[in-house]
């Protein structure tokens, strides 16, 4: 099982998990209670219920670098090119934009 903390503007917003059943995304209750809470993505609106998917959520897949930058990351960290969650955990700690990912 792999897990990540998902931050929005440096505030813990959610937990992303990959297990034998697929991917799961759930907002933190404390984040949902904030008056300035924003959804991570339009495809993951704010709600208390967990989101489930057999494949990595497109929003998170879109954060993963592409092309030569992905090649460098895979070579330097010896990452499996088919393990999208591992690539996300290693390459998206300091993303461009409001969202960042921290491995648990």
C-alpha cells in the first residue's frame, strides 16, 4: 500500500492511497470544515465521501512530468515506468501550482 498527503496551498487537504483495490482519494474532515477550502480539482469536488478508481485519478496523473524530465526521474530514482503512484510520490513534492504531494 502506498499513501500520500495532498496539500493545497501548503494546507493538508486529503489523503491519496493506492492498494490492491485501486486508488482512493479522501478529503480531510478538518480541511472540509475550513471556510476557504478549495477542491483539488474540478473532477474531485469537495465532499466527505471517498473517491475510488481502478486507475490513478487523471488529475494526479497530469502532475507527473513527461518526456525528458520523466526519463531523468526514472533513471535517477530507478522508478518503474508503469508504477504511476511511485512516480507521483517521487516527482511531485514541489509541483508548479497550488498542489503538492508528500509521501506518507
